[in-house]
């Protein structure tokens, strides 16, 4: 089983589900999950990851998946509030947000 690569073309929620299956299959320890996530990004999501992760190295998979969905599944923002630590984060619209109002 290979880690699914997220390039923004597939549904972000589907990627989270597939990545969780990958973690369960390989029994990935919590301490390695965020390293694996960094290897599973490509294109604009990788650019976002490279800017975001160095400032949030403390984050675990559960917190990351909520932040990731907030960023890459903008239609869910009304039902998926940011964790408290992220409220002051300068979130910039991504390529994925273009044309969404």
C-alpha cells in the first residue's frame, strides 16, 4: 500500500481518509505521521506545506487533518472551525480557493 499523494486535484477529505488507512495499514507511529504527510504533498499543496509546517512542528495528525481540510476543502469552513492555536494564523487563499466566494 502506497501513501496517497495530494496535489489538490483529488478531494481533500478523500485524501485524509486514504492517508488514515495508510497509517493504520503500516502502523505508523504518531511521531512519524507528519513526516510522512510532508512526503505526500505535490504542487500547490506542497508549497503550502513548506510554508506552514516549519511554524507548526508541534501539530499531530488529528489537528493537522482539521487544518488541512480547512485549507483545501473551503466549502467545509462553516462546519470545521480552526483549532484555537490556528485562529491567529495568516491563512492565505490557495490556488484551490480561486473562484470560490
